[in-house]
C-alpha cells in the first residue's frame, strides 16, 4: 500500500490502487500551484484515496470550472488535481512517502512550458494535453 503526506505532516493518505503512469504537467496553472517548472501527477480511482490523518485540513481550490485542486491548509502542500465529475483523481506525486520505482512518464502541455526550463530527459512529450 502506497502512503503519502503533506509538507507539515498534518495530512496523510494511503492509496489502495497501483500508480500505472505519471505526467509532468507544464501548464501555467500547475506551475503556479506548485511554484515549480512543472507538476507531477499520477491517477488513481477516487475510491482508492483514503485520508488517514488530517482530512479536515484538506482545502479545495477550483482552478477552472469543474476542476478541483486540494492542498493542506497548514503548509500549503498541493495534494490532488481532479475533475469534479470524474471517478479518478490525480495525486501530486511529490507528496508520496513510499518508494514507487520507475513508472512510465510523459511531459504534457509542453507548449505552455516555462521558457527558462529545458526538457532533457528523453521522455515522451505531448504539446497540448
Ligand atoms: Zn501540511
Ligand atoms: Zn497542469
């Protein structure tokens, strides 16, 4: 079972499903939300995510209509990106505490990438999605 937590540790979670692949999203909203060149997410069914600590500290910001980003209200660590109507949720992979090992990864929204960052890892790139 994979486990994760926020920066301050107030929020912790378990994932009851494997993480099959990850995306590195370069869109401007992910860059702002993470304060970084890109955000890394992996998708699980919403039912697989269980908050084991601090569920009451998880706040939601709707960055677009129908899109929710969650974060810890104490440390601000981003936790999820999800479409409200979807059965799946994307976990901010930097919050994972368990070893994961290599999984397939793709850079997405590369056309929106910060001009100061160069992708040099040879992973697949999707310009817009
Ligand atoms: Zn926190
Ligand atoms: Zn994004």
